[in-house]
C-alpha cells in the first residue's frame, strides 16, 4: 500500500467502524448512558384573587296584594216545570219569556206567555171613551199572583174535533145528529155553512160555555197540565197588551181593518184563526179583536162594583153575580168596531150556542 494512501485508508476504516456499532437507548446503556436531558420548566399560572362580594342590603319580601274575594257563579234558576213539559222552552234566564210560544201537545194549540208586570186598570173611566158602555164602569186596579199563558188564537174547528173524537167533548151544534143545523142534513144547515163555521181552520162555534169548559178539562187530562177558561180579568189584560188604549195597537180605528175581522171587512163570515193581514200584538196573541167572541170563566155582573182585585180568580156569584149567564169578550166577524175593544163586555146564557161565539183556554204557570 502506498504510504500516501494510508492515512486516507485509516480514516475510512475508522468511520466505518463507528457507523457499524449498534445504538441503544439510554436506559439500556450504550453511548447515551449517563446523559440526562435538561428539564423544561412548566409554565405557572398566576392565581387571580376573586373579587370580594359586596353584601346586598336586606329588602323585606313584599307581601302579595290582597285579592278580592271570588264570588261564586250564580247557578241558573231551575225551571219550575218538568223537563218534558213543553212550556219549559219558554223558561230562560230564570223567568218566563213574554210572547214565547209552546204547543199544548204535538200538533195541538199554541200558547203564548203573557208579559207585562201583571197589574193593570180594568174597565173604562166614565166619559173617557164615546164607544164605552155602562157595564165597563167603574175602572178598578187588578193584580195577578201568577204568570199565565193564553192560547194564541181561538180554538180551531180541527183542534176541537180532536176532543170530540177522543170522547172528551160533545159535537158542535152544526154536527149533532138530528140537529136542524147539521151542516149536511139539517133543514137549517145554511145557518153555519154560510159563515164557514165548518172549515177546519175557523174558530170553533156552535158550542156553549160548558162545552168550552169540557175542552179545557180534556186538555188538562191529555197533557197533565192545568188548563181552564181565562178569567175576565186575564182576558182583558191580555187583550190590552200592556196598553190602556181601546186596542193593543192604540186608539186609531183606521188600523182595525188590518188587525181584526169585523163587520167592515169580514165579508159576513168567519175567517181562519190568526189570519188577519197584520198582527202587532206585543205578545203575539191573535184575534183578540174580532172573528169570534170568546167565553170566559166569570159570572155576569152588570158593572164593576166591588169586584175581586185578584185577577187569577173568576168573579162568581157574589155581589149580585148571575151565574146562569157568563161573560163573552172580544167582538166577532159581524160586530162593529166598538164591540172589538179590549174593554167591551157582553153576556150569553151558559147553554147558548151560535155562529159567532168561540173560546180560547188559559194555563196558569208556576
């Protein structure tokens, strides 16, 4: 080997020896034994002192404001009739509703609740009305103890014949077997036929006071409610319609031709119940003037001296009453205007039957 190349050879050999030695981690000895790396100091956080809390001043708790005492809801006043009574439809807000209608039975006559404050002055003051008669004097105060309902119209032929068919009423004179007035076979059949008395919608005529009472008794039995002929006071109170005038619509006679069937417009015959061109009665009662006169419960008295002040009670035989004769009210298809006034009175024997007297029943309400 050339001398000049020897140092280079040694250097290369030494380097190869060094790189051929194995390396071991410090923990296992070797070249790294005894070497400890310097420790890196951990960062320290400077403690920040918490702010001191300032105590809140003491505030006493507010007492709740007193609440007004709660008023319990008022329970609705229960109806004074049974749930199956048709009149219950007219009980609202704890009272009977004026002019409300109910049928006595399905398909039967309609009744209207009579309104007002249940008091009025009955009769006519002498000299106050040129149409008045002496038997309307003196006027007197009347009060009713109970509310009542009145049939909306006179009882129709159809409704009355339902009672006949049920054997609760006798035949009207124009249907009686053997009667000279029988509308088909009687020698005087024209007496009723001419006035349309046989029409189903006409007011029933050819009946007397006892027949009218029998119908009310039948209606009571059929419905299990109490029906009767109205007292004279009830009838007049209802006819006045809460007014003190001649008619429920006032004193203007020119309006009568629209509100009633009487001699000026009836054509000399009966008309269907409730069929006037106009009806302005405040409680929706119809035919309270004209078409047919109407039986009421009272015995006849020729004036109003010492009458009862309780209008619920019929004036019977006391103070000279004639109970073989009964009062009729309302005027008819052949009467003049003065006889259709609310205060007008007339009288018939209890057994009298003709072609211009009918009736309408009333019902006392609890």
